[in-house]
C-alpha cells in the first residue's frame, strides 16, 4: 500500500500478514467491533483508514460492510439510514462537507453508535456540532500511518475532544516521544517526534532502501527498530496530542512555528471557514509564515493579522506575515490539504 505523498512522492510500504493482523486485532479490541455491527466505509480503500480500518475490522468479525462508491455528504447520511449502520469513519474535511449539506440532516442517523475521524486535526467546534447533528454516541479519533498498517493511537470515550488530542497508544505498539536530534525521550508535556515499534510496523519501504534507512532508528542489539513517524506530538497524562508534521514546521527568523497552532487560532475567527498555514520563501527570515484562508468576502489580510496579533495564544513571530484568500484547497487522495501544492501556487502562480 502507498503513502499519501504529503512529504513527497507516495512511497510503497511493505505490509506483511503479521502487520495487518496486528492492526485488525488492535482495532477490534480497542473499538469493540462485533458481528452485530454494520459499517459504512466512505474513506478511500487505497488508504489504511478505509481498508485496514472499518472494512477489514468488519469482515474479520463477521459484521456487514457497505462500501460508499463515491463521496457525497447526503449519500453518506442516506446510507446510514438505509442500512442502520452502527460504525463509520470520516476525515475532518468530510465532516465539514456533511455539516454544510442541509439535506444530509434530513436522514435518521441515530443508529450510528461510533464514528472514527482522523487524517488531520479537527476543530473542537466541528466535533461538537457533528456529534450533536448526527446523534453519534461516540466520536473517536483514529490515528495511524501506512507504515504501521493503520491504527496506532486511539481515542476512547475519555479522550478530550480538544483539537489535536489523539488518544493513547494501542496495546500492539510501543510509543516514545523523542528529541529528533538527540534521540532521547523528552519530558512529559514537551514536544517531540513520535517513534513507534510493534507487530504492525512495516519492515521496509518497497525498493526504497534509502528511505527505509532514514525512517528507522537502529536499536540496541536484540531489540526491534523504532520507526520515526515524522509527527511532532506532546504527551500529557498519558494522552498524546498532535502538534504538527516535522516537515511542516515553519522556520522563520530562527523561530519554529507549528502551523496547527496558528490554524487553531484562525478557526476561532468569525468569517473564517478554513485556514492552512505553511512557509513561503523570505529574503531575510528564510521562510515567512503564510496563511491561505477560505472565508467571507469581508475579511482582509489586515483583519486576519490583527486577530492573530490580539490572540493571547500566539507569539508575535507566529502571526502570518502573508495572507492569501482562496476559494478551495487542493487535497490529496486521502483528503488532506496539500500544502506543498498550495505553496507552489502562491510562489510560482
């Protein structure tokens, strides 16, 4: 199976029977999936969340699986009503699509006991509205990667709904939060790269030995290698919180800016539908913090910067120096915002 290609060309990932079996075991036990469940699968099957997630979990337990052939918000809700589905999974962009489609709310979705979400951070307001509008008993985060055949960190009913909250590592993997330069564990509450190992973790990339070498940390003799996820996280009271992709961190004037922090602040601004933060070239600073915003016509670059400047949660260097307004975001096959394409469009036009 191939990665989404967020940090370059998609990479083929070798997945063994042990990898996939371990992932299914983790999902079934964590989310208590049974033969009584019916799953509506809307996430593409060429990604682990769609195929190794709800699809294989449902087939493994003897439940029913309904494949949504082409994404449509109202059609998703209609399938829930028609099949009495108890389980489904969406990425945040799909949740926003559903909330913005009035006809989707006309269907009876009360059978839905559990809905996974993942692929990118979701605003707390989006989660609250979705949970209420579609009568979901449990709205739970699903965090994983192709290199681990899917689920590695899971939200549970007790996991906070705050943006970035991932949950706890599933029993089939070990997790560390590590200083990526020193290779040592960071203290609780500090940012570090998430490292994983376990039965679900791939042995290698397909015909990419240089990528395999870069992605794995050689262990002490006799132990398994650690996979470097490239995700910056923070652990607080046992719960992991997503901070950003290591490759997405903007280096501006010697300061490190986590795009997700700024995106979270802009999500609170009236008139902003969505925002994406990334770096663009700057002669003096190296990179300028840049915001691409989808929002109402009354917004301006000045009002966006003023809002960020007044927000106590942001330092001055995190305030976007450049603000561009767009009608939509380019997305990858897994519906993640393609920031590389956004930056290229803005830089090269």
